[in-house]
């Protein structure tokens, strides 16, 4: 027998223990990582808490059981094992989109496309810049222009803060749908929105704090802002799954495996930026025939609103890519800390 150690990543172990072939002995102390804890759960909690009564139909277990000590499930539909690399990450992102897009599509339309369209319409209606075309001959600003500009900025800030609540509902609801459907648990639109409403206040509060941090970063220089945007990219999933210290945990993921997280988030960011630019160009081209003040006449107003709505709908795939990419990246980083699978993640969402 050769005494050389095999090179390359270890082969994944079995998901569960082998079936006993003789009398079952009382279980002794277990060494290593294990979940759930052996002490049991209080009433109303445990690995199946929050799931519909009588579900799942797998003999009382989720279809992808709790990970065995020291091993990962190579067939897990959401968690990319540490040895699977970027190909495994892509495969799980693609699988999540194929599996969940039908439920995610109305969630994103209601909570992302609709708020984006509302903000664009408010911007069209209140933007004072068209008045600059009628400035006096001496080049001074039109009368009342600065006041209108302040009013425009205030309305945009208030609308953005209010609509961020709706967007928080959508990110939470989408994460719930992705994870539960990957675990083989039913996830409908109504249940997703109810979950999103329950988690939105906390996610909204953390999003506001992250917004302040990013604003300060970009105010000092572009590079600090970009760094903070990447380092905070996983804070939303951290809050939804763990509900504590999302900013610190996101920074830890980013710095512990810098190349991996940076690469995954960069792929998501490139897709989001390209999709957003395409959407912005389409909106500008669509509104060009309507003049600088589309709300000056009823016909151009209808046309401008139609262009905004259609563009917001066309950008929905960008939100889907962002959601799926970040959730799969978070699940992968959890697997680098300890064996974890989609069943556990579905339970952690609550």
C-alpha cells in the first residue's frame, strides 16, 4: 500500500451515516461539527419550525438532509462546496434562476421595477432643469429656480427612502423563495411577500446604515466607495439568515477569502451595471421624441410614463441576477466556515 497522500481536494463524504447492518447500539459522544444540537429543541422550534404542517413529505426530513460531520453534499442545489470552484457557483446560480424565476418575477416587478418607475416619474415631473432653456439673456438663473431645485432634491430623497422599504420587502421575499424552493419546500407569492414584510424593517434599517457608509466612502474618493460596496455586498443575506452583525460578517467574508468573494461579487456587479446602463439608454432614447419637458402636454405625459414603465420591466432580469448571485455567494462562504446545506439555510430564514 502506498503511503503517499492523495493530491487535490478531498472527495466529499456521504451526506448521512450508512444504514446499520446489525443491532443498533446506543449512540456515543460525537466528535466534530454537528447540527442540530443533540440536546433537542424547545416546543415550536427545531429544524422544521415554520414549515407547513405535514411537510416535507420525505419521511419527516427535508430532501437535502442536514450535512454530515466533516462533509458537504456535492448535489446541494444552492450551497457550492469549497472544492467546486467558479463552475459550481455558475451552475447553482443558473439552477436557482431556472427553478425560481416564475415566483421571483412578480416579486421583482412589484418591489423593484415599480419603485424604480415611480422614482423616474417623480423625477420627470419635478425636475427643474428644462427651465434653464428659458433663462434670461444675461445668463442668470430663472426666477425661483434654486427653490425648485431644492424642492426636487427633497422630494427625490423622501421618495427614495420610502420606496427603499418596498425594495427591502422584495429582497427578503426573493431570498425566501430562492432558498425554500431549492430545499424542495413550497414558496408562493403570498408567503414570500408576508415573509418580506416581516423582515423588511430590520433589513431597511441596515440598508440605511450601509447607505450612509457608502455615501461617506464615495465622498472621500471613488476607490474607498468601491471597496466598501464590495465589502458590504453580502450584508443583506447575512442579516436575513443570521440576523446579527451583518456589516461585520460581510467584511469578514470579504477579507477572509478576498479573491473568491471579490471575483463572485465582481461578476454580479458587471451584470448589474451593464443591465442598468442598457436600461438607462433605452429610457433616454424612448423619451427623446417627447422633448425636454414631457409633462408639458397630456399626450407626451402618457408617452413618457409608458416609456418609464416599459424600461423598468425590461430591467427586471438585472434584479434577478443580483439577488441570485449574492445569495449563492453567501451560501458558498458559509460552506467555507463549516459544512452547511440548503435545508439548514431554509430553516435559518425562519
